[in-house]
């Protein structure tokens, strides 16, 4: 009751006009607080240069949904993820300025043959290799911990999908705007997609088709499409499936493959189409031709009188560019995602984003990454889970250092101890160590004239998550 009263007061403050109306009909609230402390040393892999840092970061996510009308629901999610410990008290107006409305949408039931969701919203699943907008489970880089992304979009979920696709069938499409760059020129970035799910041969299948389009903004003088710059128009077609390994009880597998098509008008990846990109008047603009695969197996079994033992492995591959002249061979072979959230490894996936040198860890573009893990949930302490996970990271096409192409980025071992206090409260402790491979060692050593000592990176982490 106390919680409800607090919520009502909070909403009345935020939406005074609506609060006077029938706002609180079927009000549902949910929230989450994450507190993540890390201590990292030698992130630059160079032992001669002292670097280490400690940080405790908090993220708050708080959402409410309520009926606006009988068949129309409102949905609001606030996120606040700006604050580290030790940065002083925030004023109430200061909090106001950093509490972002990352979801604000209305949902209309049975609008014709669809359920519609209109407005700012999250999309996809955390960790997805192709597209995800939402609260991330990992720091997006060293200085932007626990970020949250969202998309302004219209999403339509077909209410008769089962009639067309059978039991377990689903079908939705969405059309969103990532950046509204101009009201006069066609320079916006739009994302749209279509997703269908069905069951066949005892397997669950999902087919997705996504398009991300960045307008060139240049008017085509003769309407032929050849005068002026070309749009950056990325298409990703993906097929996902999962099932059980029939012969082994408790073993499951997942697999997905994605293909790129389209025109790489933003050839230099700057986010705008300008003179730095390939001009179709002087040479052919590259076509997107990358592809990626991600597959894993997991096995659960019970070790008599010891506890539950889970283990698994995962392999990810995303094609890399063949380093040839883009004019003589106008193809971009590097796999391109819409908005990838695939970031394996607590160090590699969590902290390498801010580093220079091409080691951006988001996604499977130009990467071969595999990992294996085993965890124990002991009968004697059922709230505890201990996990060890090892990773290997490679470029598909690596940087050329001193005349040699180097593909080995490095390897990582993460040890994690989780304590599940209840369904809504969890605590975690982790230790990770990243061992730099030849691509890092030789890049650093080459830049330092061969005299620089290269050493592993270490990370200690504590995590608290409370859902309410
Ligand atoms: Ca160092
Ligand atoms: Ca616009
Ligand atoms: Ca560009």
C-alpha cells in the first residue's frame, strides 16, 4: 500500500493533468536498481604505463503502465544512469535533468488486425548480435557505464499470427527513426524490420529482415539515382532456430545466421554522407556482402548429492573485409549489424569500447569469438552459483603490424560467484583476467619500437540487482 501511494504521488507530480483523470486504472509499476562496482588495472595492456581505476555506478529503471481507455494503455519508463559514487549529492532539479524518459508509448489493442505500440520504446533482446535497443547488461565503454538505448517507433504485432503460422506463431513489424537530422533534406537515419516466428519439426524458428537507411541528402538531378551521392542502405536478413539435442537429456542448442545486402554509401563510416565517401560519379559504391553466424549448446544435469552442473559453449563468426582496393572490388565484406549488443567477456565486452586501435568490442563485425563455461549450483548452498568462463577473441582480417597480419586479439578468463537472495534480489562477485594476443602485443610493441612490456588486464567486479 505504501509503495502504491508513493507511486501515485510520484505520477501525480509528473502528470498532474492526467492524474486528475482516470490515470490509475490498472496501474502496474516495475523497477530495477543496479549497483556495479569495478576495479580495473592495466586496461592499456602496457605494464610500464601505470593505469588503474575504481568506480561504483548506479542505474535506476522505473516504469509504469496504466489504462488510458478500455483498449488503450499508456507506458512510461524512466531511466537514470549518470551517477558514480563519490560525486556528491544531486539536487532535485539536477536529478530532473538526468532522469530520461526512455519509453513513452501508447498501446492500442486490436487496431484492425494488430496490436499497435506507438512512441519511444525498447526493442529486441539484450545481447542480440543484430539489433537491440534497451538497458544494456554491460558498460558500453569505460566511461559510459550501464547505458540505455531506445527507439522512436511504431510497432505492429499481428493478432492473427497463429492463423497463418500455426501454434506458437508470431508476426510483427516496426518502423523507427534513429536520428531526425533534418526537416528539409533527406539525411535521417531510419530503422525498420519484419519478424516472423513459427514452429516446425519440433524446432522454434524466427526469420527477421531489417533495414537501416541513412539518406544522402543530395537531390538526384535527373531522377535516375545516379546523379549525386548514394544512400547508405543496409539490409540484414537473419534466420534463428533452437531446439533440444534429442539424444542427450537436458541439452539445448541455438543457432542463427545473418546476411548483409545493400549499398554502403557511408563508406568511411562517419555517420554522414559527404566528400569522404566513395562518389558514384568516380567509382562504384561498395555493396554490403557480410555475413555472421552465432551458435551455442548448453547442458544441465544433476550431479547426485553435489548439485546442479551447467556447462556450454558458443561460437561466433562475423566476416571481415578482404583488404583490397574498394574501387576495383567494390564490396564491403565486413559483417554489419543494425545495433549490436553482443559483447562477450567482462573485460573485452565491458571495457574495451573506449580504447583506440580498432578493438571496439561491440558485435561480430570482423570477429571470430568462442567461449566455454561451466557452473555449479551446490545442493548444500542452493542460493550460490559459481561459474568459470573462458573466451578467445580473433579478428577475421587483422591489422598488419610490421608487415605481418595479426589476428589474435587475446583470451579471457572470468570467475563469477552469484548469490540469489530471492527472485528479485541478486548479488554477484567476479574476477576477470584478459591476456592480450599478438594483435595487441605487436601493435603496442611496434608503436614503442619493440621495447614495451605487454601484460594482462585484471578486473574485480561486484554487482547488486534489485527488482521491485
Ligand atoms: Ca598499464
Ligand atoms: Ca527528417
Ligand atoms: Ca561518411
